[in-house]
C-alpha cells in the first residue's frame, strides 16, 4: 500500500483533471481506508470502526508482501456493499486500486528479493517517511489535520525499496485512471 503522501498526491492530480468532484469529500475518501475515521460506516457500507475492515480484504497471513497486499483488498466485497456514486466512494475506490496495484505492478518481487515480510515492512515504512517530505514539496500537498502526526515522521538513510521516478510514474498513472472503466473491468471479472 502506498503511503498517505502518495495517496494525497494522486488525489490532488486526479482532482485537477476532475474539478467537478467535491475536493473535501475526495480528500477524506482518499485517506479514510488508512486512518481511524470516526463513524466511517456513515460514509461507506461494509466496514466498521476496526481499521482492519477498511480494505475489505482478509486478515491474510503470509510471508509474501505482494501476496499479502493483493489479498488485503477485496473488490468483490467492496462492490457488494457499495457503488462509486459519491465523491467519497470514488476516492475510496481509487485508494483501494492504488493499494492493489502498488505492490506487484510497481513494487515488484525483484525489489523485495531476499527480504522477509517483516524486514520489507520495516524498510518500506522508513522509505515512506523519507519520501513524504519530498512529495509534500514536489506536489505542494496540503496535509489534512487527521494525518499531520502520521506524515511528520522522519526516516533515516536513503530510499531502499522505493525509487522516486517509479513513485512519480505511479502517481501520474493512477491520477489518470477512469474509475468507471476500472469498476466495469473489476465487476466483470468478479461475475465470471
């Protein structure tokens, strides 16, 4: 799953291309899966205040980080309970798409070679702490109050799993997705 700064950069670029979306609702939907949002069930069906339910996936146990991240998101369960007919739900869906694609399509097995699950998570979170201030500056991100404490952590050293150019490409590509087309592809695959 990408860090919150990556999600915010994607949301900002997405909103530049979709000015008809409500900015405040879109930003909230973008960060909602990763925060302890009070009363989240008022915005989205099928989740509880327990953050483990926010990605609609299973609490899957594995030592393979890519497999874990892809099992963490369950689009069939998301679409059983929701549609993408509000700004909040569209942003929430975009967040889930980003989480699903980040590991496997952008962060590949080669980058994780030889790392245990626990080591990959530790290095990944340090990379997130390192890249967050870079993204805040590059994209002139406004940080919502709910996550200021989370994004203010400082990493140590240099990026190990992430590559700045790869992250920029991911942000650009995910900001361009057509959410209705993505929903159609996913729901067609679910029905088969």
